[in-house]
C-alpha cells in the first residue's frame, strides 16, 4: 500500500481530520454564511424593487430567513441521529454536500422566478417571497450544525462550535458588504444570484478534493458551478426581457447603481426616468413640476445668490435655478453619482437639463444630504429639497423635524426652504405631515399645489422665518408653465385638500412612511 493510498485509507476509515480538512470545513462555514446573508439582501432588494415597501420587504426576507434557519438547525438533529464515528462523519459530509448542491441552483433560479411571477401575477408576490425565503433559510440553517457535528468528533464540542460560529459570523460580514458594494452594482441582480449560487457548488467541489470518499459529489459540484457561471451572463437578457414588461414604453437605458435601479424609457418624445420602478419625471410635463418646485421659492426672497439643491441629480431643478441671473453659486447634493453621470453624459438627458450640471457656478457633491448639508461652509438664500416620496424609512429622515432643524443653520435670515410633498390629492396626509413638521420647528409655511399630468395634482411646501406675501410674488424668468398670475394663486389650495390631523414626522418615529404607504395602497386598490 503506497503512502497516498494509506492516507486515503486513514481519511476514509478513521476519526482523524488533518489540518487541511479542518480548514476546508471552517471555510465552508464562512462561505455558507456569506452566501446566505447575501441571498437575504438580494431577496429583500428584489421585493423592495417590485413592491416598493422596503421595510416589509427586508423584514420578510431577513426575518423569515433567520426564522427558517432556526427550523433548519432543528431539523439537522434528525440527520444520522444514531450514527457514530466513521459512519457519522461519512453521513454528515454526504448530507452537507447534497445541501450545497441543492442550494446552488435554487439560489440562482428562484430570484428570477419571483420576478417572472410578479410579471404574471403580482397579487401573490408576498406569499411567493415568503415561500422562497423559508425554503432557502431552512437549507442554510442545516449547514452550520452539520459542520459543527463534523468537527466536534475530533475537536470537542466547545472548540467545534466556537470555530464554526467565528467563521460563520465573519462570512456573514463579508457577504453583507460584498452584495451592495461589489456584486449588485457590478453584476446586476440576476447575474449576482447565479454567482452566489456557484459558491456553494464550488464549496462542494473543494470538500470533495479533501475528502476522497466525497470526490464524486465534488465533481458534480464543479460541473454545477461552471454551468451557473456560464449562465450568469445569459440571465441579463432574460432579466431585461422580464423587466420590459413592467414598463409601458421601450427601455433605452438601465443601470443598477449601489443605491437603486435606474431605468430610462422612451416612447416618441416622452422620455421617462424611473428609480426602483417609481416614475421620477416625464419629459412631456417635467417642466411643470420643476418650475413649480423652483420659481415660487426663488421669487420669494430679496436676493438669490447662493442656492442649495438637495436631490435632483437629474439636473432639471438646477436648470430652472440657473434662469435667475443673480445666481452666483449652486451647490447640488445628490447621493447617487450614477444619476449625475447619466445627467451629464447621456445626450438626451443633458439636452433636457440644458447641460446645467456643467455650468461653472454649479458644485456637485455626491453624499447623503442628511449628513452633508448641515456641514456646508456656506449659508444659502434658497434651499430646494427634491427627494423621492417618503415611502421608506431611509427617505423619511429627509422629511423629519430633525433634518429641517439642521438645515436652518444653512439658511439666511430672509431665506426660504421649499420641498416637494407628494400627491396632494392621493396622499394628502403626506403634505399635511410635512407642513405640520416644518411648522413645528418654528417656520411659517405656505403649502401649494400644481397640476402635473404624469402625477396629477402635486404638493409642495414653501417655508421661511419671515412672512411671505404670496399675492405679490413676481415671475422674472422665462417659463413654459408658470405665469405671474398663476404663481400668485398657486397657494390657494383646492377645497377638497384639507390639512391637519397628523403627527409630526420625527427621526425616532417616521410616521410619514405610514401615511405614504397607506394612502398609496388605497389609491392602487381603487
């Protein structure tokens, strides 16, 4: 019997685990955890994109996955319950590799299956997400206990559990960082799913190389991993074809940034921008929205030299600001640099925003406005907040009393603040909440409504430390929608829009998200 044959005999028929074998099992713990956590985030991201309710999407994906892992951990006790020694080791290895080979294709295919199901019948997407989360969670929950039982045969219970958990937590950290920073922005959602699916298959192959009795299963894992990696690029056109069904016009540009899914569609002269599936503007009427957002505020101040624009990385609001000749400096804070790149480099967008972001008076800062705006070294005559609707907790902070208080330090004594305030007709509690919140910090508020056909009646809130005589506002720049007469009467709210009976939106209690989601749900059901 040769040396290699003797070593194989020992590995297959004794309780001995050499250092490479221990290391590969600990590596398996890290890979399993990292892949599992990345899958949780992917499912939450996908559900959030499709359904819009980020808190519920991630709550179901992460919470359901963890609960299912607990079920999987409990089920693991029934794997080879009466086996000991060599038989136990063989059964545990076989079970672990088979679980990895099951997780691999499910991780790759189920996210696309959820997307396809949403396109076919969106009414059952939450139930489907729950089923997928439970299935993958149970399989993931089996992994760590099996690895611990494999190692405890030779290392003892304490050392085995501490080793597996240490690598499990480390893998979770790496997976949670790799998904948003590398995988999603660089690969996109569905190729990421296929790459994540390849990891457990490759892990099965690696284990097979270290444990000769599992070598046949290991080669199956290698074949599966290679197949998934080959299919990863193929998932891009398939995913694009599914995504096309979510929009009423041909998609001409789609980008997955670190922060959001950006889609541009075009039908004739109508170019539309969507962020995570939500319409941001249509070129047929975007001028109505941006004129209504910018010019009442610009008209309400005695001077307009320094302007702060928050959000609005598409450059449309900045275009309107630059119409005022007195403007000397515009600071734009936009979280997502990908939006700014599109607005400056994509010819159709640059034409619509009149290349406003390339104007030498404009300074673009890619940062979180909540953090960066209060730190700016300047004070401003006008602050324009053009954030997405507050349908997520991370957006609610931008409509909170805490944020508005922080902004006051950047506003001149006679300056004004204006913010978009969602649909005044369909979500009246949102504009009412914003109005009440800004009033709560001591400013005088002037809510108003403009009609934007793509959105319907749309709300805005103007605020200042000083009284503003809205009946005397003058429009001094060329416009397509606003007139001086309309500007002076835009603050006359329709009779069917009643403000009041709302809570203040606070950082510690983002009530505005509930208002936005509840009223939007009522609208969609009708």
